C-alpha cells in the first residue's frame, strides 16, 4: 500500500469537514475521488499534503506515519499536489517555477514538460507566473511541474476545471503519462470521463469516503444517488444509506 | 603625485571595488558610454558622448553639482552610467543633479550608488529633471551597500514631463542592508505625458524604509503609475505614501503597493488618490501582510523548505 488514511478527522470552525475517513491508495494506481461539491474531497487532499492538519486519525505513507510532517517533508518523501486554482507568483518565471520541481532536469526536459501541456516553450519559459497568464495556462503549468517532479503520489485537484472540453483529453493523456512514469495519481474530479481513466474510484459523501470500487460502479452510484441527494441537504442518514 | 594621478588612482580603486562586488564595470572603461564617477565629494570622471553633455564639479560647500543635457532629438544608444560611490567607512555625500532631456530625445541613465564599506555614510541626492516634449527618459537607481545597515539614503527628485514625454524611474536595492531610506519623488505631467515610478526594497535588521512619491496628472490624457514593493523582516519598519492626483480630463493614474512582513517588522502604507476633474480616473491597491499562504504551500509542495520558499517569494516580489 502506498498511502493509507486511518480514521481521519478534519475540523474547521467547529465543523467536521472530513470524518471517519478511511482510504487506501495502491502503488502505481490512478485513483479517482468523486463526490458532489462540499463532500470534502479537496479537504481530504489537503490533509494528505499536510496543508490542513488532521484533528485525529493518521496518514501512513509507504509504511511511515507522516501525520505530523510538514508539507515540505511530505513533498521530499514523494507526495505533491496540483491546486484547482494555482497560485500566481510575481517575479517568478515559468522556467524558474518548473525548475523547483526538479532542479536536475535539463533544459530540454523543461521544454518537453511544457510541450506535454501544449504550451510553446519559447513563448512561456520567460513569462512571469503572475497576472499575465490565464487560469487555464497556470493550470497547464501546474501539470507540467508535476510531470517534471515525478512524484510517488501526485494529487491532482480538479485538473479538468477551467480547461476547455477539447483539452480535457490532453489532460487525460498527460495523467496517463505521469502514471506511466511511475507516479501513483489521486484525481479529484466531477467528470465521469476523467474518473473513468482511474483503476479505482472512491465516492465521498458528507466528509466520508463511503465506497471504493471500479470507476464505472462508483460513477453509477454518484450519478443515480448523489444527484438526488444534492437536491436536498445531505444528511448523515443519506451517507449511511449510500454506504 | 599630482591631483590628476590621485584622482585616477581613486577612480581605478572605485571601479575595482565595483567589479569585486560582482558587477559589470565595462561602462566605466568603455569610451562608448557616457559616464560620471564620484567618490565622496570628488568628481573623478565626467565624460559625455555624442548627443549628451555632462559636467560635474564640487562646489565650495562640498556639494557635487552635476549637469546632464541631452540634445533635442538625440537617441543615446548606450545607457549613461553614473557612479556615486564612497569607499571610506564614514562620510556625507551630497549630490545635486540637473538633468535636461531635450524634445524628442531618448536616454537611459543608470545611477550606481556604491557604499561597500559603509559604517556611517549619508547619501543625499537631489534631482531636478525636465523631460522634453515626446522625449523618453528612463532612470534607474541601484544601491550597493555594506551589510552594516549604516547607510542613510535621501533621494529627492522633482520631475517635469512635457507634452508626450515619458519618464520611468526604478529604485532597487541590489546588495547589502538598506539602512535608512527617505525617498521623495514628485512628477508633474503635461498633456499625453507618462510616468512610472517603481521602488523595490528589502529591509532587514532595524532598517527604515520611508517613501513619498507623488504624480500629478495635470495634462489631458496623461498617465501615471506608482508601484512599490517592500519586504521587511527582523525589526525593520516602513512608511510608504503614494499620491496620485488626476487633474485633467482622461488622465489615468494608479497606485499599487505591496508589502510583505516577516518576524517583527512593521509597515504603514498610505495610498492617496484625488481628482479635480470629473473625467479623470485614479485608482489604488495596497496590501500588507505575511507571505501569501497559497504561494508558500505551493512551493513547499514541490519540496522547498519553508525558509527557502519565503525567500523565493520575496526575491520574486523585489525582482
């Protein structure tokens, strides 16, 4: 097992955002995390990365308890995360940003990473990662950075949001490539076509991963039950019924 | 040894020290560049080129008075380099510059303020600048200080940009501790004139960074931007006052100040905008705070330690 969350609890402002979270990610797999807005998917991802602390429970990565490690220490062990809304940086160029991910890579590898996300290196390498780039462009650069980093576990928070429909298939191709280079991938997504590339899928409801199965089966439950649940306020009993 | 030899020796020492600081001293050796070099209160070299006249001398009161005149229409190919240096540990340097960029002329002037050994040095700089009609003047002031924090810098500039003229000013701290900075720039713009003022400073220890920059948009369609980037750590303090006045129709002004605070540093930012014409538009944005959390987390998620990530964000802001 690459990563395991045991009884994870995340609280904020007196509210339980993630509770009773138990989830496993196998080495080498692409794992989709699906669920309606507010189900706690991103919060769980941030907890794995160390951005949000667990109030209780633990996270084990490659047999090591990493619950209390900093973001940097987790990254050095091979975990990274691509944000749904990547940060803007004043005065830092695309090239400088990409080099952080892997400072040993050659210039050609940096260019290749940009090519992989369909950004022309000559046009982008020296550009500032700030206001002048669109959300979609920053998102692609974020994915290029993951490609270069070759992490053991790449957490991609909605890599398909803010990207046009035609480019979704480029992103899917890139995720497969990242996976083929040895990274396990945890994708947070709402899109079925994105979830379908996963080996396994987990459905989250009201802060809890309630089922892990094939993407087809999980998508069906998501489609058939969560949508109607979303029309009402979801309550704990729905979660229990679905589970 | 006569005075000429002494000055030459001092000039060589200044250039050598500049190179030892890791900077490119080519402009001070190459005849293609117009240069002015001052050490303390001595004018060591003053050399114009085609289209530009430079003259500097030490007045009886010890103040350096420099006159730089760019002929109308002259496009000066290479930047003009001015070195205001002081190699001794202590002293006061007071420079008054009169800069006249003729109509249609274009010139870039880089002022290297070089105090590598300073323990207690005060540098006072007064600039009276006229940018002619449709002329373009880029002024960059770069500071190289010792790490003692014992430098007091007081730059003052009064700029008049005539119709269609462009003035760009950049103040940057390139090396060492800032010490104390009391910057005061003001620019009056006529019709279709443009001005950009950019200040980037990193204050450490007990450094003081105080600035007051004013752009008056007096002419129709004149535009001005004041941009300030300050990073402070330890016990450094700053007070930044940026003022833009829209006094003419279709004049556009913007004030943009960002300050990052670390440790026990303190900052005050006062963006002040006013308009005396209904068709003028002036805007402002100001932010003071610690390093942006998301930026920090992003860099840490790529494996940078927190300190290195903070440093990269701060250096980016000041770049």
